[in-house]
C-alpha cells in the first residue's frame, strides 16, 4: 500500500460529479483519496441537469440526496413554440416518465464536495503529465500549474474522472481520436436572467426545427435554464467564432422572431455558459492496470441522454463497492465493476442517440414524428395511454435501474 497511514492510496483526477463521488466513496471504504483538479478553485453554478432513478438511489446511499435537492416547479407547463410566437401544449422535462429531479450541475457538485471529510486532500491547479505503472504502484508525475513545479508520487489506484477530453485517458489509453465519436452537433447552455416575456417563470418552452432547437428548463426557485442544440457540418468552424455568433448562424438566415431573439440575447449577455461539440466516448475497456476511467472520461453519454450525472455517481459508488468486496485483488475488483456496469452503459449510449431526436430533430421527417408525438401526448385519452406506454418502455425502465445496488 502506498498510503502513509497504512490505507490504500488513490489519485482522483477531476473534482466534478464523478471525481467528487469517487473520492467520497473511496473514503467510505477506507481508502486515502487525493484529488487533483485542473481549475484554480472550485467551480460553481452550471447548467440544467436531470437526475433519474439510477442517480437518486446512489445519492441516497452516499448520503447526499437531501443536499442535492429538487428544483422542480410544482406547476410547470411545457409549450412548443415557433418563431412567430405561436404556442401549443408540449411536454416539460419533469413530465418524462420517472419524473427526474431537476437541479443545477452545481447542486450535485456542491453536495458531494460538502460531504467530503476534512482529511481528503484536494490540490487545485494540478494536472497529471505522466503515468508509469509497475507491479507495486502507479507512479504519477503531477504538474502544479500555479507554482510551475512537478512531483512524482505513487498510488495504488488512479481514477480518471476528468471529463470528455480526459488527460488520464490520453496518457494511458491513447489519443482522443481513438475514443471520441462525434455526433456532428453543437450545444450552448446557460442560465437565463429571468423568464421569457409572455411566459411564467415555471413555464418550459421548446422551439424545435429540423437540425436545430432551443429549450428552456423551468425551476421552482431559480431563473430558467437555456439550451441551444444544432447540427453542424464543420465543428472546427463553430469554435472559430464566439458562441452567440455560431448560434445565430445555425438558426439563420430566417429572422429569429420574438422568442428566439430573446433567447439569443440571453446567451449573449450570459457571464457563464457552456459551448461545446457533442461527442460520445466509446471504449471496450475502462481500466488498464491500476488506472480506471469514470464518468464522461469513460463513457460520455452526451447531454441528450439525461443520464450523465446519474451514471457518474452510480459508477463511482459501484467502483467503491467492488474494491471493498475484493480488497486484495485490484484486477478482480475492476473486472467485476466493468462486467456489471458495461451492459448498462452500452444501453445508455444507444438510448442517448435516440433521445437526441427528442431534443433536436435531425431532419423534417424526425420533426414531423416529434410533432405528431406531442399532439398525441396531449390528446384526451390517447395521451394517457401514450404516457403509460412510455413509462413501461425499456428506455425509461433503464433510467430508473439501481445499477449500483449492493
């Protein structure tokens, strides 16, 4: 064991949802986690996140469910709108089967961070630059970007929880091109300053056109979240200009109209926003020797799936459970973890591709099918039957599966 306290020592790279959950779970089973984070300090805020049953079950066992909370507005109404401002009854996110909890990404990160014991060491502005493994340990060279210094330390386990463009994955598993699969879509997400003009704060609004869409997500105690999603033929060109210019180009050349125009203005005025290309991470194996990947670094599902936060927490909990179950056999613990989790993740990756059509119809055919589904869902009698069918579907049953159950 590499820990000075006689405990096995783990390096957790990344202090997002996956990293914080991993550090918490490792500490619970008697490990000594050391967390390194690229950013100079804790990040706050964040965009809209749904937490389905998979994540709720894990958060409850980790002791953070109450702290995560639920920002769902009690009387949310969803609307489908067009550029002219016409509206019809739609479906808000919390009306999906399973009634996911609606929160901000920062709510989950803060709950997990506050649950970390005081003796968990956290080093900001620190990144791994080299990882060498032998039979005794993983030897990691860490670069302190603030001080400009490097140190090499030994760990029993390295957990790469550093996101879709993971440094740990590149160092151990090879270049991003081997694992990142582009969907040829872009997203821009932020929090609005207030509700859309002519709508209540608890109203959720969707404007969906072929290859592009804009969503607002209503909270009970916060201004709405905002998401733009669009298909692109040139990801590099999208990053060559400011986010709002990419959005305007994607939704042009037609005049935006009052609703879309206000949403674009909200993005332009936002101090903090997410602007990125959409990729899935697909890997046959998430561990090699003493290094294991977790969350978006291992299986980025995309925002469309709605399961990123839930699978990050559940994957971290299950990892701890398997390490605790096989304390003297790291290889067996990681193999058992992967064997149990990988079919579930494979399903979620496939489901995420289908959910993309709900968020952003790829063409006119998908748009017509989506519009027909919304009309049927809100029709008397037929809507109730359709909602029951959706609730019984494999997609939503899998979003509620407690994959990390002991």
